[in-house]
């Protein structure tokens, strides 16, 4: 098993989330807003979609070396499961569900040579007469894939439902019947569609192939991990800076406040794109001068991805820091904080027991809101060639590569479409879930005022 730096940080982050959830499971001030999220159909549907993407990203974050196929090659568990997609490469472009290349070539037919569309090596090769058989075959295999997905959904839903009832996973005050409807319907749709696409991809290129004949569906799936890494690890780097500096500036004021304000004001005055470009260039120069430490393409790409997360985290903490500073300035004047001062409670205890818990709703809301913006930031940075490594699968690299494809005649549209569909789904789910979290945790929201 091979542990990349991003793999280690991702799994540590998952462990931290589980530990925090376990610690907060009996906290009444946390259970109340969580119950509101659970009762929101939009929130639960978007959460299921996010968890679906997260599971794919976690599977793609387990790397190991394979000796049988190619000595020294590092692949992930997702690569192992998607072996047909990874290995079934064609010569060049082919459209979705096509059985021939996208452009004509000189093809040998018996003893003659004619100008025609060559047959694909893998896509639809099981068909003897594609023009007559393809439509029925696609419908047939779609039905088989849907039935397979329904079977998998039925098995796991029954098993998990029994376990949930046996171990009493859901608190009794949660409306489990109301929760189950949107969750089960969403999971049913995701599993059945995934089953159909997975089965079809064994026989066709569902989203076509790119310039070098690589399956676009495989590229889009592999890009999920990159989007999640950018969104989560950048947040992990940003949060400590924003929380510490924001609370200290608002609580102590004076020269501490002046120094922190000067720091983030100076940082904001530097154009972010230029700072990111300079940092990425420094990383490239470092890796070029230490080639012995980066012998694998995957290791080089992972290190550049990690540094990109670090750069984005260092440059994006200032907004949340301002919010926390303003909130802390208000909280330090509250009666319970002044009472703690009068009783002789030390400042560190006041910060930990009275200030930090009362700003966590802002932190949580900002984290969920910033996730989608960071995913979009990766696409923009990769589009201008200062993002992730070109060898890394990402939606930004797919969009960047689709620039020249859109100028072809006829247009090669499927790479851009696949990247757009996957990125749009993830960002939309993140934004909808962010709205639900904001309404549940923001004490100034209309619903909370009504219930309070």
C-alpha cells in the first residue's frame, strides 16, 4: 500500500470529523439545528449527493503498487475497479456510445482501401452490425444495469435498515420516516443510474474518448477526488489561521488587533492569481532540482496538488477572519463574558468556553459555503495553467483541454459536457446543503427566531 500526502490528510480529516461527531452527539445545542437539517428534504438530498461523491473520492484515495501489469505503477482502488475504463483506450476521438472514430481515415476493406470511419477497438466491438444492433443493445444493457442497481439498492437498504433499528442509530426524537423518504429516493436514483452507467461502460464509451483515446467517463470520475481534495484540505489549512487570528483580534484589541488587521489587509492587497502563480512556479523549480525525490508522475502530481491546497488556504482565510473578529468584538461585551471577568475567570478559559463555542456557527456556515467556491477555483486556475499538474485528473484540466476541441469541425463537445455535468452536480449539492446549514445554525435566521 502506498500513502500519498493527500491520502494521509484526507483520512485524518475523515477521522477528525467522526471524532467531532461522536463528541457532539449528545450536545443539545448541536442536536437541535441538526434535527432541522434532517427535516429538510433539500438538505438531506444534497447531503446524500455529497456523500456519494465523497465515497468515490475516498475509494480513489487508497493507493497501492501493482506488479503484474506494470512494475512500479501506482494505482488507486478506484483504478482497480475501473480497470476496463482505464485500459480500453482508442486511437483518438470518438463520440458517446459510438462504434467508430469521430473522423474519417483510410481504411483497408479486403483488398481495397476506402475513406471511411474506422471501427473502435473496444467500443461496441461485440456488435457484428452496429447500425442495426446498437440501439436495441444499448437499451438492453441499460435495463440490465438498472436492474443490477435496484438489486444492490435492495440488499444494502434492507441490511442497513436492520442495523439502524438494531443499534438505534437515529435519536428517537428524529422523524425517521420523514427522513427515510428523500434519502432512500435519492440513493435509489444514484445507485440505479450508477449501475446502468457502469454496465454500459463495459461495452461502450459512455461519454466518448478524448484526443489520445482515453475514456472521458473515467476522467470525469477520477476528477472527483481532485475537487474534494481542493475543497476539504484547503479548508483544513484555512480554518486554524482564520479562527485563531479572528478571535484574538476581536478579543484583545489594541496592538494585537492592529497587527492582525495589517497582516490580512496586506495579504489582500496582493493579487491572488499572481501569488498562486509565483508559488506554483517555486514548487515546480524545487521538484525539478530534486528529481530523485519525485520519481513517479503520481507523486509529483500529488505534491503539486498539496502545495496548491496550501497556497489557496494561506490566501483565503482573510474573509472568515474578518467575520470572526467582528463577532468576537460583539461577544466580548456580552453580560456572561463580563460576569466571567468579574468572577476572575482567566482569559484562556473565557476564550475556550464562551467565545469559541458561540462563533462556531459562523465557522460551519463559512466552511460549507467556501467548499463550492474552492472547487470552482481549481477549474479556473487549471484553465489558465497554474492549477494542478497536467497529469492530474481534474475538471479544470478537462475544460482546459476542451478549448481546442471546441474549435474543431465538427465540434468535440463531450469532454466539456462531462466536466460540466459532474462539477455542476457537486457544486449545486454543496450550495443547497450550505443554504440548509445556514438556516439551521444561524441564530439570526427567521426560523430560529420563530422557534426561539
